[in-house]
């Protein structure tokens, strides 16, 4: 929640790429049948990215995640939710510690 998800304009303007995967596009595709406008899609919660806020308020990018295989976050929904997960596709800045990895989302009904 520190900064918005990467999106097609970020890759186009920052890197000159037209067809790079992005969290925002992944979310839009996953939500396409829900009738939610692109501009109303929420920004992500980055559970495993290592992007600390420095004392001066800037964000440190490029550190490898401190998460290890098997680490998890458990959330409990108190109301009906639509949950979408995306492994970060950014492979151009080192924000993922220069390694992309898969993520697994498991949903249990109460």
C-alpha cells in the first residue's frame, strides 16, 4: 500500500515496453467479468516486497524479500470479498531482488 501497482503506462513511459505483464493489468484481467472500471480497481498490498520507507520519507527499492519459501500471510474475511493475487512481474529494476517467483493463494471457506 506504499505505492501503486505497476501498469502498462509505467512500462511504456519508463522502459519503452508495450506488452510487459503488470500487476494492474493482471488485476484488470482477473476482474474483467465483475464490471469494475479500470480506474476504480484498488492498489495492492505488497506483503512480501522489501520496500521500506526511509526516515526522509522516500522508498528504498531493489532489496530482496526477506520472506522465505513457505512463509505465509493468513487473512480472515469478515464480509464477502473478491480476492486476487499476483506475483510481481517487475524484472527491470531489481525491486524483487533480481528474482521473480510464483505465489500461491489458498482460499478456505468457514
